[in-house]
């Protein structure tokens, strides 16, 4: 089992969570689910790839997809192809764990 997250990893997780804040505010995602998903993303991607992913995602969000270079687009497609199947499972597990935690809290 991995020890505590490094400062850099914690920072990356916080940045990813902030990108999901609108979904949390809308009730589409809980803070637990966001933290669970983003921490797993950082572990899977590694710090350098997570940092690049955040940079590209922010750039696309703030300035539009047309501002992305072919290198940026290729990187995001690679991330999508390589990690999306696992992230789908992680998302489901995070949601299930959150539901179980909420049920225990209500008992």
C-alpha cells in the first residue's frame, strides 16, 4: 500500500477537485467521490502526466478546444484510451463506497 501523498500529488488532487466543483455544487458528484476519483487519477497518471492533463484541460476550458495544439489533443486522446476503462471502474467504486458510507451514517 502506498504511503501518504506527496505535497505535489496533494496539490494536483486539489486542482483536479477544483475543476469538478461545479459538478459538486450541482449535486452531480459528492466531495468524497471527487476526492476518490481525482486521487486515483493522480496515482494512475503519475505526477507529470496529471500536471499536463490539468494544464491542457484548463486551457481548453478557459480558451476553447480550438486553442489546443495537435500535441495536446494527442496527449488527451492517449490518456482517454489508456485510462478511461480503469477510471470508469474507479468512478463506480467511488460512488458505491460513498453510498455505503452514507448508509452507515444514517444507521
